[in-house]
């Protein structure tokens, strides 16, 4: 009785709300938050293993877990990390390998991290690069733990401009750093040489098989007998197989594609690249001549390579299907209750990132959180960010604002999910909103997780039985998959896992969770949690925006339109999702607005019949009000004015090109059934500072340039014609010329984004001068001054601000003679 009174008193002192008390839950489940089952269990109130009681928790003041990162590792839940890749040509294996290394070295209990990579192309190059990454990780990961390295992506770490010895106190750091840098350089050489190694190996084995076939007189060609039986004779004789290092056929895509071994038609592969770690730490030892890993845990997290089976005639649903295959594979191998989703080029920049997200998941009320979205931060962007690749207005403005509603949208990477929510279940508590603006709230009738799982188990035992009670949450996912035809006759992609039906599967997946009553959290850390790459070339950037906008148009014309959302979605959150589906359609009005000033200059008529003081007053008031609102948003979100202006510029460029094309594509898909092609965004693989902005100056023509260029040319011609008409007019109307010219210049300021020639490397400047028939090439790095005599008309005559000039000069050695 005394214990009960003490507990009640301490509970009241804490003034806890009615939300889920996670500290009490951690005690009741012995700190095993959903490990192995991904849902809440019913446990006793006594921990039989430690002998502690609830009073040990109840007598202490409540402190939210978000206040600190240092809590017992036993309280941390298992986390599965998903990485997706599809094409080693557009997504270089070295970039993916560095991402894997950053995850292997994450600051989290090693036995509670499992890593899965989905190779949707089934490429042996990716497979062997991952094997090399694990081998290198056996020395890189302990090195990071020993010296507390940040970031733990070796490429980013060794190329950063800061002093590596800063805050390093161990006397052997310099020796270890120098040795590790040499090892990493050798690792990169091995990765870069893998294509040649695989090619030579395959040629060797194919030659041996061909010789065996000739000597035996079977004529089976270069493939094994077992595989030859499944191929026509002509195909078998011409087949050039791709071989693994152990002398067996690669079951995925071959370098010389054939049936059963090509993109979209290959077997499934699951391979553990690193074994499941022991529960207890394994300390290293002093390896003379290398590194001293004494008192350093040398274990690596479990890492699995997954390439799902693909066959012709099936829609494999691109990235969403690949993610769902990882959900199923991980459910068998580790079944972590939380899932971290990353792109292959987004690495862990903050080794504490998983702990940061786990604080929200395991805090009070965290049981209603379906995912934690981290902001996307990018590297390799030009200093002026002329094409708004950083998306600061979106990530530092819009997403932070959404965090005050029902939570941010899911943006495809840098997101930590609750597996239970991905399985299509509803939250343990939810609120329903009614009224014109959702001002009326009532508690929704929901089921607890244990009740939900019990109903699912009963349905699995007797599929024909359907519950008689009319409960909103009884419509639970019934078919997790037991089909021989991939995901046919299941609810994968419909309710379970990543949702199908749109190129932007990320937005739809997050929308479905919010629509069931879940909420999400936007986690901005002091040190960026993740960093990645973005296309800095205008063509690639527009194609990326085109894909996003096309997905939004698909959402608008689907049942995922926020107009059809449930009452569990907040009113303002509904407005936000409506904006996601409707923003491409604003391109129609934007294009009309961008052409309007030119039309006024051509016709000599201004937007309004008469420019008087009233019109100018209203215009001034609206302009100032809009500017003040923008400045307020910029000040609140911490966005620089230059970043805001770059966002405004690219909004005009992308809106008049990619957004308009997305609307046309979406309408064609709805009316004529024309499917939308998916283009994978190329990832940068630049290895030195000289080439980091090389793609910025490459002109790749695309039809998306037509409308913006037409707008520019039309407004320039209109300015010339309007000025000439006014100058040579008997009664010149200067007020109309000034008004029209102002708006035309305003349009050109948004559309015309001239390439700046001020981006020159301070360490390498190339100057080309024409001296009669000679060209003088000067390299300020190596103090090289060479005169070349041209023998053809292909002369280098223009200054180039990038680092390709010297290389181009060297490439012309075959045509030019040295003097």
C-alpha cells in the first residue's frame, strides 16, 4: 500500500500528459522495445532478470529521452538500414561503397544494426565492390572508433579542408592517419579496377569452358552443362558468361546479356557480406607495422546484399518494389522494429544520427510517430547554388512549418520508419477532425497494437472469417504475401510497405501513414545527420524536377489526392498535401505571366488601361507586403537572401519547363494511357577538387529548354521593339514603356541565369593566349609553359573557367607538334 501511495505521489509530481509513458514501458518490457517483433508486447511489471521494480522508475523525476543521447544501450532498439541502387554506371560503386562504410562505422550498438543493400540491376560490379568495402571496413571501422573520426565516409574525410589533427590527442594518430590514407587509396584503385578484373576473369573461364567443350566434342560452348540444357543450341554456343571469383556463374545480370541473365530478367540473390556480430565486444590487438586496435571493438554490423528476382512481363514497381523486397528480407534475418532508408549517395555524416532519431521514437508519445525525416544536405554544389540544389526554402522553411502540424512529408531518403507503421497498421491513438476547417476534434476509436496483431493472427488462421464488429481499424492488412507470382494477391504496395502507383512513391507512402492518423517528426541536428550529392548540371537538374512534378500530377489524378483523405488528417496538413499534388498546374499560369510583359510591349498596351496613382499605390502595397512576408519567412527559417533569390529564379525556370512538361505527361497518361518513362539521376563520382564543378559547364540539350529560351528571346525582342516604337513615335508614351520594360526585366532576371565565370580554382588556373599561329598554355600549379603549333583548324581560342583546359590541350598532342 505504501509503495502504491509513493508511486501515485511521484506520478502526480511529474504532471505527465495522457500520452504513452515510454519510461514505464521500457521497464515493463525489460528494455527490449519490440526487438524481434516490431510491436508492443504485454509484460509483467517486474524485471525478473535485474530484480528492480517499478518504484525504481516512479520515484525519479521524469526526464524525456530527447534531453540526452547517453542512455543505456539496452534501451536502444534494433535498426535495419536500407540502401538502394540500380545501375553501377549512373551510381558509381565507389560512391555506394563509401556510403556503406559510413553506416558500418555508425555510433550505435553493433549487434543492433543490420544493413541491407538492394541492387535492382543485379550487377556483379556492385556485388564485388560491396565485398571489397567490407574487407576495407575491417580496418576503417576500428580506426574511426579509436580516434572518433567524423565524418566516417572515407572519401569525405580524406578530402575535407580542415586540419585532421584538430582535437586528436592520441600520439599514434598521425601514423594511423597516414597508413589509413594509403590503404584507402589502394582500396579505390581496387574498386576502379574491378570492371577489368571481372572482364579478364570471365574471358579466362569462358576460354577454359570453350576448350573443354571442344575437347569433349559436346559443342556446348562456354557455359556449364546444367545451364546449357535450358538454352537453345545456338544461344548456348554464343553465350559468354560472367563469372564470380569462386569459379561459378554470376546469377544476376551478365556483361553479355542473355535470357535469365539480363536487366529485368535474372534470379534473386541474397548474400551475407558480413556475419552477424557477437553480442559481446571483441577487442582488437596491436598489429605491428599496421594499427594498434587494443581496447577497440573490431566487430562489424551485419551486412546483406539483396537483388530481387525479376522476370519479363511483371511490373516490378521500381524503387518502391525494391524497398518492399528489403522489408520482407529483413523481416526474416533481423526484423528490426525501426528502418532507416538512405539513397546510395547519401552517407551518414553524423555518426550519432540513428541515436538522434531514436530519441523521438522512444520518447513519451513516440508510439504515434510513424517516421522521422531528416533534412537533406548536399555536397559538391557550386558556391552560388545557381540551380537551387540545396532546396533550402523547402527543407528549412516548408518542412519545419509542417513539423508544427501533423509532421513533414517523406522525401525518399534520410528517413527512419517504424516497421509497425509500414505494415499498414493504425496508431494506438488518433484524433478525428471535422468541421469546415477541421476545428472539431474527437478521439478516434482505435485498436492497441497487441489487439491488431491478434486480429491479424486470427485472420491468418481462418481467412474466410471476417469480424462482425464495425470498427475503423478492423480493416487491417490481411495478406502480407504468400504468393508464387511475386506480390500478386497480396496487399504489398496497396497498404503494406512502400505504396505503388506513382514515380514519387515516397510522398504517397508518407501520405498513407498520415491519413491513418500517424504523425511524423522533422529532426534537424546540430551536425548534419546525412549528406549526399545532387545534379549540378542544369539538364540533369531539370530532369530530376520533371520526375518529381510528374509524380505529383499522378498523385493528383489518383485516389491519393488529399481531397479524398480521411478525417484523421489535419485540415492544414490536407492543404499541404493538396499543394503537393497541384503545384505543377501553376506552371500554366506562370508561363502566361512570363509572356504577358512581352505581349504588352508588342501591342503597346499595358496590363491596365491607365497607369494612375491608385494603381501604383495598390501595386506598391502588394509588392511591399509580399516582400515583408518573404523576409519574415527567410528570417524565421534562417535562409540567406541569396538562397531565397536562387530559389525564386529556379522556380521560374523549372515552372516554365519541367512542371509544364509534367502536366502534359500526366494528362497524356490519364487520357491516352501513355506510360511515363523513369530516368535514374546520375550520381557524381568526381575524385578531385579540380573536377568537382566540371558538370556545371556541360551543355546537354533537352527539349525542356524550349519554353524558357522562348520566353527570354520573346522578352528581349519585345524590349527592342517597344523601345524603338516609343523613340520614333510622334506622341511617345514613356509611362507604358517604363512599366512594360520593368516587368520584362523582372521576367528576364528570373529566367536568365548566366553562368558565372568567377568559379576558378585557387590552386589551378589555366590561361590560354593566342599569339599569332601559336597557343601558349600556362599551368600555374606546375609552372608549365608550353607553346604548341596547330596543324589543324581545331584551336582553343576561348578562356574556360574550369580545369578541363589543360587536359584538352594534352589531348591535342596527337594533332599538334611541340615547339
